[in-house]
């Protein structure tokens, strides 16, 4: 039975399962995943809210804090004001922000959110605006740390007069300036390992990794791929890693060259970051006469829009909402305990979402 033909009770059970996993769900995302209208999802949420199983919020639902039909979560009295700077307010980051806000409501935290633009100077400007006039007691930050200015940025953050939790970021090494900087992020190296293990179980023995340059997630995946060469269980399978830059609609020539190289190497499966790259590569593969997954299996990394592809893409899903929730919890703990407790550095495991693009393999023609 496809998602589009799910009965109401089945949809609601899957909605509750997603809510228990992430802490918050969006009407738009569920409508796409289940193949139904947003109105249908809103009706499901309303029915669950009447039973006290969820609480409706604008654009979605969250787990109820206290019982009562269709009752909004009771917000704790505000104790702290925390600034949050993220590099984007769309794609990937809304789930993190949603998780942070859900935890903040329960813990009495007022979040002052600002969007940046993957630029260190803009990061500094937004952070400076938040700490001007002592408006915030702590900072949740996702600064750009992928160029040669990363050490300067971390040194500057380390000398701010408020505690900091990095979100989906971490310093590459310990320094005196970073000794009290805490961080929480998805364990992308583990995500890569999970994807390789899945493809190996499907019969694939030569797997390629494709990443988008300039992305912090891609940087983690590339480093993990390089480190995997020391692990025979992975290095024998993950045989080739490539960076590819694609425009908004993809670059057919670049992808075509990539596909030809992988075919020449005998690769039968690809792990691709991000979803948009995976969808563009799948489309060019089809133009080259390759069918997915019969000729080439694909595992996408991020799972923002992977379910919209044709066929729907198996994906590694970072625990984005939980990253946001835990970042707030760490901040509250730091504000309450100060330096009496050690700094926390936390990795959260991604999950594998199996769809149609990674069935058992046959060799590339």
C-alpha cells in the first residue's frame, strides 16, 4: 500500500511515530511524504489533538506537554534569553530551529533567532548584534568554520562573555580559547558508515561517494571517507570519492562525466550529498539509460526532499530536531551550573530511511 492510499488511522499512527522521533512535525512535510493534501494532514492533527495525543502549533504539531484535548503546550516562565545564529533559514535548518524552540518553550528560554549566510563576517555581525547591550545570556551558533579564518572565528567566540554551544559545528582541535565552548552535532561519519553497511547488505561491493563542495556536512563525509581507508570492512567497498558542483538545475556535462567515470570503475551504488545533487544525478543517469536501482543504487544524505524523487531515494537522515533540542538543554544546564560541570561535546546518530533507490544490485552494464 502506498503512502497516498494510507487509511486515516494508518496515517495518524505514522504521524505519531514521526512526532515521537523528532518532537515536532510540519504539515507540509507530512503531506509530501504521505502523498495527501495539507488539509488532510491538518484534519489528522486535529483528530489526534482532540484525543490529547498531540498539540497543534502553527504549521504542524508537537508532543503535548500537559494533557487536555487540543491544548497548546504550556510555556514555562521565562528564565533565560538565548541568541541563536544559523547560516540559513531554509533547507536543513528549520528542523533544528523547531527542535530548539520546542525545548526552549518547555525550559523557559526565549530564543532570539538570526539568520546568517555562510560568511564569517556576517556571522560576527549577527552575533555582535545579539550580545550588544547584554540582550542574551547565552549563544547557540553555527558559524562558518570551513576556511582558513576558522581559528580566528573560534578564538573570537571563545572570548565572548557569554557561554556558547555550537550547533552542527565543532572545533577541529582543542585550544585554550575553545575549552569552554560546547557543541552538539550529527555524527556524519557514522551516517556514512550506516549507508555503506546498508549498501553492502544489498550486495554492492564497489560504492562511490559524491559530495557538494563548500558544505560542512560534505567536509565531514569526505574526512570520514578518507579515514575509512584504514578500515578494511569499509575501504574495500567505498572505492571512490568525488566533489561535484551543480547549479540550481544541475550540470549535465559534469554529472555525465561523473557517471561515466563510475561506470568505468565498476561502481554499482552511490552515496550522494545532498538531496538536490542526488536527484540531479539520478536524472542524468536515466538520460544515460541507467535505471535506479537496477543499474545503480543511490543513498542520498540529508533527507530533506529525497522522498520526492522518482524513484524515492533511500536517505541518511541526520537527527536535526534533536540537535536543536539538545543544544538548548545544554545551554540551560551551563547557565544553571556554570563551570562546575565539564564542557559537553555530543554526537548524535543519524538514521537510515530505506526507500526504492537501493534494492539489491546487479552489475552496471
